[in-house]
């Protein structure tokens, strides 16, 4: 049997240590990366009916400005290229093709919207371009066998909706429940999760649903239908503008249901203030990020870090808008993954690092919530905590609720 002495191993290691650095750590790049730059692509509805979400794109832009001022990622500046798609899927297709084929971005990052991500998912997977940390909680973003280049970030809508259903059954055992939802894949994900949460008691609890289109000028008629059903619990799954309209119409009608609001519309600035803070009192949502209006975080280091960033990079920004905390936290996740890639900035390694996060804590996650992924688990955040609006801010209650298996 051949034997290798300890001295031989040490000698080999020493020889390797003095080898040229190019042998020791050769740089590997795919399109969109150089020694000085990493290009990321993004689209967002800066205009149109969902323009309230434009704040996210502005926040992400400001985050990378901060990173670049701090020296970038392993010495490389991030060139964040963002286009307005107006939440129009054909426009998204056009913009994403431009980002990939003309701008030659390394990855598509935080593209916003379920319908808009859906129309480019097959194209990006065929091109083997990462579609990372998409700004939508649809459950379809966690299917690595079918779409190995696509990964979500936030808790998925179906899990969130099921949690509301279980809370309703536990706290309103004789409830008659109505649901407003957006008529697209995201709304149907919420609806299916809500139904699944009730299980075999669905017909007992859920008595009426009504959908709306993102282009509808108001949701008043839908709210009237839901009230007239006799429901005393309402699940409001809508984007900020429609959600605010729904809250205000509920109040105008003198209807007083127990009111649950989808997390995607839980911003105090974008939804609750336009709806009227008094009208929004006692609404329940599921949270996974620290709300900027909650005074309990006023001295938390990550909140102070975020606040200083807001004051320096977005001084005109509304610090009560949770879209800015979302933008900061998801961008911190992307920063972590890019940093872990080191000089191996290939698209395959980017996905490998994204699928290797274990108990990662990034700024502004609620205590007890961490980011976890694996080659078979593309759902980074799978835990929430319920919160109730007290007329000024969201107040957390109960335990952290998780769907993770480990």
C-alpha cells in the first residue's frame, strides 16, 4: 500500500502556497462581470396601476449606491439597470430581453410581479440566466427541478393565506368568511392557500369570493357584494391601491368584519394612510420584516443602520413606507450571495450560493426568522408572525409561525 507522509503533504502545501495566484484562485466570469463590475437587471412598475411598488426599485437602486460607495462586492461595483415595465407583461418581455441580450446582465434580480415574472421564466431558464429573489410570493418560484434558475425570497402566498385561515378557525369558530383577491396567478395562489388552510371545513367558513383586475378603477362593487353575503370576516388580498380602496369602502358601508390584509399591501404609507388610519384599526396581517413605524425597533442596530441609509441615500423617501425596508433586506441577501461567490462569478455558482444559505440573518428580518435554502428548497423565507394594526403602527402578537421542515 502506498503511504503518503505528513512531511510530503506539508511540503506539497507549501509549494502550492508559492505558486502563482492565478493557479491558486483563477477568476471565472460569465457575461455581466469584469474585474471592476457586476451588472444586475431589473424591471418594476414605476408607472401604471401598481406604481406604488416603484418605491422598491428606487430603494434597491439606492442600496447598490451605498454598496458601491463602500467599495462594491469584492472590489467590483454593481451596475444596477432597472426599467419601467408598467406591470405590462409584454413590456416585461421586451425589457428583459434587452437586459439579457443588449445590456448583457449577469442576472435578473428582484423583478416585480407574478404575471411579469411568469412571462420571462421559461426564457431565462432556457438562457440559464439567474432569476433571483423575485418580488412575488407565488409558490411557483420554488420549483428547482422544473426551473433551476428561478428563486423566490419572501414567504409564499399560499402559506400566508393558510395561516390566516387557521387563525380564523381558531378565533372565529362560527365565522362567515369573504375574500377579495386579485385576478391573476398571485391572487389565485392566495385563494388556493386560503382554501387549503380551511381543509374540509372550507364550505362551512368561506361563503363568498370576489376578484378584481389590476386595471379596475375601484373595487367598490366587489366590497358591496362581499358585505351583502352576510360575511363577518374579510380577507383582503389586493395590491396597495385596491387594498386601500377596499378598507375605505368597508368603513363607508359601516361594515365591521374581522379584517385580514395580505402582507404585500401592509405598508402604513402606501395602504393604511390612504385608507384612513382609523378605518385600518384592528386589521391583521402576517409580517416577516420589522415595520418602520413600530417604535419597538427604534434602537435596534439594523433599524438604525437602515434609517441612516434612508437619510443619506433617499432623504426624500417616506420612512413609514415598508417597501423601503423590503428593498433593503432583499438587497442585503443578494449582497451576501454575490460576496460568497468570490471571484467565481459564473451564473451557475451564483445559483449554487443562493441555494446554500443556512440560518442567514439579514437586516430587518423579525427576531426568530432566518433565511434557509438548499438545492431542493428554493423558498428562502418560510416563517411569519401575525401583527395587528393599532391605529398608528403594527403590533406583533403570538409566536413565529414556520412551514419549514427543519
